[in-house]
C-alpha cells in the first residue's frame, strides 16, 4: 500500500513525550448493548468502519523534528476483554495501531491513544462501528451515519486552519491544591448511573448547566477534605471543550481546548455554583477560546522552536507539563445520539480515562446519564461524598465499580 503521513495536530504533540505506564493517555468509550456481542460480526464491523475513518489505521512515527502519523496495512484484531481498563497502547519501540476494540458480554469497548484523536473523534468512530454492527446482526437494511464529513474534512488539522499569531501575556500561576493519598497499582473506575432529566432539572433549579452543577458539587466535595494548611490554595478543575461547537470543523483528529475553573471561596454550594457558572460563561466565549487555542499553537508555529530536534522538544514539553498544575479534570461528552433505526438495541454509553490523579468523565444516552470517576487513589472519600451530595437532592444513583486485586 502507498504510505501516507500526517503531522500531529497541535494538541496531539504533547502526548508522546508525557505518556507513561502510570498515565498512558488512553481513554475508553463503551457502548452497552441489550444483547451479548457477537465477536465475528464485531470484527467485520470494525473493518468496515475503518473505511470511513482511514486515519485510524495509522502508527506513530518519530521524525527528526516532530512525531507524525503514518498509514499502515496493520489490521485490528477484536478480542474478548482481558487487559485492565485504559492499558497502554502506544509503545515507542513497537509499531502498532493507536486504538483497540474489545468486548465483554454486552459491552463494546473502544480504547484510543489521545495523540490519534480526541473524545469527539473517537465517539464518532465507535458510533460507526455500532451502526454497522447492529445493522448486520439484526438485518437493518437502511441506516444513516449522522457524521457525513468527507475524508479530507476528517483528516484536517483544524488547529492549523484557525491559527493566528497573537501576543500572549504570561500570568503568574496561583498555588493549586493537589489531591494526595496512597496510590493503587491500576486505575479504579466508579460509575454512577442516574436519570438525565432529574439532574438537568436540578441544574436548572440553580440556574446553571449540567457541567456547572457537577463541577460545583465536585469542588465542594474536594474542599471538605482539604487540610487547614491547604486552605490558601485554589482548587483548579480542567474542563476539556470540543472546539467543533465554536469553530466550523468536522475533523476526526484532536480539536479541543481546556478551560480552567479556579476556586478558593466559601463552602456554600450556591456560592460555588454562582462562581463556577459565571466563569464558565466567560471562558466559553468564542473570543476567549480563540485566544487560548492560538496561545497553545504558538509553540508549534515558532520558527526557532521548529528547528529544535525532537528529543529536545520532548524534554521541553515534559518540563512544561510538570509546571502546569491542576487539581482534577471534568469531561462532559454531552448527549450521545444515534440513528433511530438502531437506538432501541443500545442500553447506554460510558466513557473512562486513564489518569495518575482523579478525574470525572460523563455522557448521557436517552434518559441515562453515567458519571464515571477514574482514580488512582486508594481513598474514596471524595468520590463517596460527591455521590452522597447528589443523592441528598433526591437523585437515585446506581453505583458500579471494577475489581482491583487486594482491594475489597
């Protein structure tokens, strides 16, 4: 086959130098069906879905100045799930695809290395797999993808498209609180499943969004477990933002930004919600997102930096990430929609992320919302308090978690 290559997009460049066993920068999307998975049909479906997402059939290569993606004739092999959730995918010493698909009973799992794409791109790939799978298994002759971008649009680098040189002032960082504790040898995931409408109604009661409500309750749960010596520090929550909602793009590569909510105020939930909601609205203004997007792209477009060999760039990026402090991350993938012809065969969707800290990721499908904690910590007090606070508002929550050896 003819080899083609693509430069990594601006957001993807950070992942190869900072990926490690503790945090392999892998995320997982799960589609939970109403019947058990047929391995052979799933394999056929993955192969066909790649025709719509050819960039996913790539390996990561190392150039003299930058990493890049190169197309390959490697074929993914669908297997029953054996590995731990969000196990490493990228191995600099081994050529391999940057995603895997496996299954367990009625669950289809797609795991992706973040340098390949972001949550939106991965979700569209999974939806294509599920569309094809259900149509094959249940002989549905007509179905529609709701993602009709051309191959060129899917492979485009939208960061480069919207880049404009801007001067950025360097702001002094405030002291940021870090969640501490004894760490496990693998990620623990705790999923709280609840009714979407109930939570949206609660958010509207406080005149905020679903994301604003969840971030606020999470901040309060963290704040109540801080030591007196840490009270002068800010709780900093990173919130990834899908830039496709603000800038015209149908790329299947990375196209996201991260906004930060920094809080150091009262323990009153209403005060926290008002603060978070106000700052979310300000940060999510298109002009502010544009400035932030260009700020991070400046590193890539600087002529002198482009001439620096890759191994030095990697060192610089590792140092930079050590100085960028955050308390946690909250990722909201929003409402997941599929074609009407297949929706009754699907129970729900979930999303997990690898982390060396504690993070929340959430998404909803029909009336079911799943809020998932990924945590490397043995202590679960913050997580328990978060769900207790939600439950105190009358929200019914079903909690499930993965098994970790040696932990009851």
